[in-house]
């Protein structure tokens, strides 16, 4: 089964192979979303779990990440089909001091599959950089990721920076990442948090147009 091969290629960090297999899966008629969920996400989750159990080391994780991104590069253009354009703009990034971007890449792919336009600021993004991007791009949603308990508090700094610059009311803020709880999101004044990319995708499919309408009405 081609999904097993994709998973295996990610686990082995064979990025060229992941790229080719993803192309093959598309050619065989599998949807970009199914390749994402059953191949790329499953593959990277397996490697993440092995790392947690100390069965693989940092270089293997980085090679697996590279492979997942190679696969993502093939399906990303399909996830953001031109027919879906106009469904809102999302800025996303991982907070300053934090280099984890695997989870956010998956969330990004889900947002693309829901039809949103994405501006990815990458990792290690300072509150001022987030605010500058919000001022310039006027997104509907700002999505912030943190994977470390030591960097979670930077999410609060981002929200404070938006408030100081008078930008907070114009954008919905969604926070996420393994250590983020509902209580934490509420405490720092975020609008939403989701446990994983699937929960977020379901929310987005239901609510993106509502979010856009409420923004237009309030502006
Ligand atoms: C891969 C990994 C790394 C890679 C990162 C590579 C990369 N490009 O991202 C490398 C090796 C570089 C790394 C480095 C470090 N890491 Co690390 N890492 C992990 C690991 C194994 C997996 C994380 C991951 O990618 N999971 C897979 C993805 C799919 O899951 P996810 O990130 O949770 O994302 C999902 C959800 O959280 C959610 N989500 C994520 N972001 C967002 C954002 C929004 C808006 C929403 C809605 C949802 C959402 O949706 C995602 C998809 O479903 C975790 C352990 C684990 N199992 O979680 C440790 C872990 C996060 N790392 C940890 C640590 C301590 C570090 C280091 C300090 C050094 C170290 N001792 O390893 C450095 C820090 C570097 C830095 N400054 O950031 C700790 C954090 C402990 C803590 N509580 O703070 C963990 C938990 C490991 C552990 N048990 O000790 N790490």
C-alpha cells in the first residue's frame, strides 16, 4: 500500500523517496487530504513517538521532518486550489525561542485544505514581528504555536503586543501546541485553541465564513 511506503520513507528520512511516492499516490488517484492524513502525518507522528521514547535521535527527527516537508511541497498547491481563494487570510508562526514546526506545518496544510490563504512566518517569531505582519497583512486569523513550556508565555506577549499596537480587535487569535490547554488559552486572552490539526480543520470548515462575516460587520 502506498501510504505504508510513504510512512516508511519518512521514518527512514528518505526525502527524495517521500517526494516521489507522494507524486505517485496523487497519480493513483488518492486525494491530497488522504495522503496528508494517512501518509505524511502518520509517518511524522511515528517518528515523534520514537523520539519521545528515545529510540531515535535528533538527526533522524530532522531528516524525517525534511521528508515530510518534501511530501507536503507536492500536495500544498493542490490543497490551496485557486477555486477556494478568497476564503480568508491566516498568518501563522512559532513563538520566539521555539524551533518546533512539525505540528504547525500540519495545521498549515489543514488550513490550506479548508481554502484559507496562508502567510507562514516560520519559527522563532518575536511578538513585534507577529504584530508587524498583522499590521501589514490584516489577516482574519493569527495562529501561534509553542511546544515548550518555557516558550508558552511568549504567546501572551504576542497578544499584549497586538493590544498595545491597537491591532487585537481586528484579528482572531488561535493558539496551539502540545502544552497548551483551554485554561491557558483563556487566561492569556486567546480566542480559541485546538488540540490537534484535525479538530482545527473541522472548526475551520464550519466557521471560516462566519468569522469572515463577523469581521466585516465589526469593521
Ligand atoms: C520533533 C521534536 C523536536 C525537534 C523539532 C524539529 C522541528 N522542525 O519541529 C528538535 C529535535 C529540533 C527538538 C528540539 C528540542 N526539543 Co523537542 N520535541 C520534538 C517531539 C519529539 C515531537 C514534536 C512534534 O513535532 N510532534 C508531532 C506533531 C505533529 O505534534 P505537535 O507538535 O504536538 O503538533 C500537533 C498539536 O500540538 C497541534 N498544534 C501544534 N501547533 C499548533 C498551533 C495551533 C494554532 C493549533 C491550533 C494547533 C497546533 O496540532 C499539531 C498536529 O496535530 C516532542 C515530543 C512529543 N512527542 O511531542 C519534543 C519536545 C516538544 N521537545 C522538547 C524539548 C525539551 C526540546 C529541546 C529543548 C531539547 C531537547 N531536550 O530535545 C529542543 C528545543 C529547541 C527549541 N529551541 O525549540 C520537550 C518539551 C518539554 C516541555 N514541556 O517543554 C518535548 C515534549 C520532548 C520531551 N518529552 O522532553 N525537538
